[in-house]
């Protein structure tokens, strides 16, 4: 069993959608004992997922209606095996704020051997959310094996000692 944490800025657009998508993908591949959660680097507590993120989730058979934004904490970072972030700024902030957990923090794009940011669609039209969805969907599809490998390797280390 491994724990994956998805991070964006406010925990209302990108990370809740990726959390639900990854949880479903893991379930489809018989990793139902894994946990996936999300948080933000600058989250305002108790905000729901963005309307367009909820609409995309609903269209693909997922439900974000119960999502409540939360700020990343030391406890979350300590309990997770892989932290997937959307931007270089998220990665840098987490590696500075949680130095002992820095080795677990990766850009989502790094899971496919690339290094680029996933644009935040917040405040923009639905097309921006659709573009973000297409991007993270592709990253989850192409990077799934790497996500499983990194999280599994780190979970083995965490549970052994």
C-alpha cells in the first residue's frame, strides 16, 4: 500500500481533479488499497472544488461535490510516499518547507521524463479547464507505471524503517 499526495495552489482546480482521476486509475489497476489525497500550498480552508473541475469530473464519471480544500501539512507530507505537484514553484516551496520530505516531491510531468508546469485555469473560461484536464489525463496515462514505481519504492522504505 502506498500513499500519493497531489498538490496545487488552492486545492480547488487541478489537484482535486487529479486526485479523483488517479484514485480511479489505481482502482482500475487493482491498487485499491492505495490512498490518494490532495492539498494546496496556499489553500483557503473549506472551499469546494471549482465549478468547471466538478463538471469535468462529472462528465468522466467522478464526483468532486464533497471536496473541501485543505492546506498541506507536515503530517500529510510525512505520511505520503509520493507528492505530485503542478508547477516548479510548488516543488520548490515544498522542498524548502519540508526538507526531510523533499525527495518525494516531483512535478507530474517528471513522471513521463519531462519538466513543465501544468497551467492553473482558475478564473478563466471552461476551455482552460479542458486543456488542463487533457494535460493531466495524458500525464496519468503515460506516467502511471512510473507513479506506481516511485510510490511503491518509497512505501517500502517508509514501512521498513
